[in-house]
């Protein structure tokens, strides 16, 4: 195992053991999207507060493997404060990362890059993308 793989593993476990933005928003403050992955049992409830075209807040509750829960933690950190367009673009970049594509070098993925190795394990890709799918669905709901 390379030192980079070890570093990525530590970043993932840190987000799993100490999740950022764990919790939920009051329903009056935003919208809540519930998704689950029936193949492995992961579930997430993503709370989103969108204001003036920006992700003002994002929180999650859920149960699942270290990949799904750390991905939710990383995603909520990454999209807070971003415009809706930036958040959707980041979700697209993450989807491409899960397909094994190299991300655009101009985009700072931060901790999210630690999940790049998941692309080598097709059965785990749905775990990693669950929170991101909830984000896309929530934004779509808000726009309707």
C-alpha cells in the first residue's frame, strides 16, 4: 500500500469517525431528501437550505459504511457557501471521479480526493455517490 493510499484511508476514517455537519435542519428552514442504497443498506437524510442561489447550509443524518458516511461529511463541507451551479458542477466532477476520470486540475477537491480510490471498486461507487445524488435531487426539488 502506498503512503498516498494510507493518507486517503486516514482522511476517510477521520470523516467517518468525526463527521462534519451531522444533524438536520428544521423543515421550515430548508428541504430534506431521504435516499437509501438497497444493495448495501446505506441511508441518508440530507437537509439543504438554499438562499439567493447559494447552499446556505447542508447537514446529514444517516447510517452506512465508512465510504457513504465520510462522503456525506465531505460533500456537506464542500458545498456550503457555493452557488447552486457550483454545487451541481462539483457533483458532476465527483461523479466523473467515481468513473475513474481525472478531475480538472483547476478544481480543488480537498478531502473529496481521498475517495478517488473507490472507482476501483464498482460495488462501492453507489456508497460514495449516495449523498451527492441526494444533493442533486434536493436542488432539483427546490427549483421546481
